[in-house]
């Protein structure tokens, strides 16, 4: 099961809103691509690499475009915690778990 946190859902909304200023079509496509990539985690939950700033095996990330999609594996559940731009200086406390 995949569960999107409120912050991660808000990240998706803000990404769409930002890209839509230039292209609504491309904004929708980026969001679809991100959600499709997250869907792959159902069959490959360890697809992503460990988030180096956190260093826990259960907290992982996958990349899509210029974003880091951060998630956590707890049992059979995948929690999507946030989507962060790669240029952003990420700190462990930025991830709301």
C-alpha cells in the first residue's frame, strides 16, 4: 500500500501550480510521471537509494526530473513523505515523518 502524506500531496500541488504558469499540459504530465514512478514502488519498494542525509535503510528516495521523491518503508506500507527539488539544500528536519 502507498500512502501520501499531506506535505507530499501539497508538494505535488505546488509543483503543478509552478509549472502550470508556463504550461498546464506539461504540469499535468510532470505530476502524472511522478505518480507513475511512485506506483512502481508497489512492486519494487527498494528501488530508491537511501537518503544520505538521513542514513536509515527504511528512508529512501527516487529521482524524477529535478525532484527527489522521499519515502519510507514500514512493513508492507510505503509512506511518501515529500518531494524536494534537487537544488534545494535538504536537511533531515525538512522531512516530516
